[in-house]
C-alpha cells in the first residue's frame, strides 16, 4: 500500500470512529483507532488490500497475530474492533468456535 493510500485508510478509520463511537470514552476511541491502524498495517504486511474486509482477510490476520504471539485477549479486542467497523457480528464466528487455538 502506498503511503497516500495508507493515510487515506487511516483518515477513514479516524472519521468513522468520530462519527460512530459516540458514547464511548476518548480513551476507548483512541484504543480502537490505534488497534485498527495497526491491523491495517498488518493487512498490508500479509499482502491483503484494505478495501473490503472478508473472512479470508480475518483468517490471515488471526494467523498473523498468532505468529506474532499476541495474547488471546489482544486478538479478541482486535476482532471486536473489526466487528464494530464492519457491522458484521458473525465475522469471526469460526474463530470463536475453535477458541483461538495456539
């Protein structure tokens, strides 16, 4: 992803959170924003585009996060962030069933 496209994606994340995270504290909004920006970088690192999040992207991200040895809690927080921005509550259904095996 070019720097310009990454900046555009980052701006979109910030604007989405500003407009849709009303009622959440500023600290929570900031945490969500930071995790989503990091996840965007991770998607790029594993050679996926950020345009339309699908289950193949999620599978790749979870595998990438497990290889980085992130804690299960961190992975679940990132999953919740994706559910929040995509509005797809079943986006991680398969991973909840296998309980994020290490």
